[in-house]
């Protein structure tokens, strides 16, 4: 029983630490004072929320601290791009 409690506690803490390192979605106005480091794109999402999640994951993988979605299109599936910042 103690092992289960420790496992749940470890999973909870790791979820919080992962969320703390995630790139933040910011507005274009907020991006004016940040350093642009690249662009990420995603395609094939079924919803706008799915597209946002894919772009956030790619921004995280690139080591970005923030990202701003610059385009989103839908033709049966959703695709889009985001500028990433440090």
C-alpha cells in the first residue's frame, strides 16, 4: 500500500514539474519583446485544441519558452504554424 502511495505521489510531482517547463502560449503583442528563435508547424489535427497541443509539444521539444500561433487552416484536418521564442 505504501508503494502505491509513493508511486502516485511521484507521478503527481512529475506532472507538475513537466507543466512548469512547458512553453507558454502568448499573444503577438506579448511576443514583441522576445527573441524569435524559429518556427514550428503541425498538421493532421482533428480540432483546434489538438493543433495547439501539437504546436506546444513541438515548441517544448525545440527548447522554446514561449510560442505564438501565426496561422491555422482546416481542410478536413487542422494544420498551422507558430513562431517560437526564448
